[in-house]
């Protein structure tokens, strides 16, 4: 293939999945659903090798993504790293969608910092994930 054609080839539409280690199985299911929608999913547990510099790899991979899907569960709702990744994605101007599984907005009380970086973001309950995946599939086709 000529260099010019390779340079014009579209980059894959990538979705960075942010989650707590306690939610690894559910994050893997979301990654599979994202990939079934036609996008590539970045998932740390599978895409960062043991021994790699975790922070460096996150910093390298996030800019390659078009959006961030942040998973919030009773186990991850107060995890600072998920919120940190949201902040990084926001700074880069990525689309950010929060998926709630067994949590609701009321589970983020003001005295614990409230929604913080989630305030104003699109929140999808896990039971509505098909709507998100349909919209994702459309974004992938239109890119």
C-alpha cells in the first residue's frame, strides 16, 4: 500500500473504559459490548502489561480515544482514579459518558464532594446501555 493511502486511512474509533479494579468483570462486559458496536475498547486490565508504568500508559492511551466511558458502582463511586481519568478526558475534550450500576445521583452527597467532575456529564443507567451502544455504533459509522 502506498504511503499516501496509509496516511488517509481512518483511525479506529476508540473508547477508554474507566473503572475500579473491583468492577473488572463488568468492565470487561462493557468492553465486549463496545467492540460489538464497532469501536475499539481500551481496558487497562487487558491492554496494559504487568510491569508497565500504569500512569504513563494511561497518559499515552487516553489521547488515542474519542471518548471515555466511566463505570460507577457502589465500589467505584468514591475511587479518585476514575474521577482523575474523567478530568484527563475532559481536559482533552473527549466525549464522556458515565454508566451507573446500582448507584444513583443521590449516592453522591454534597458532604462527600457531590458529583464533582461528573456534574453536567451524560449519565446512563446500566439498564439503558443499549441506547448508548446504538448511539456509539452510529458515531463509529459516521466517523
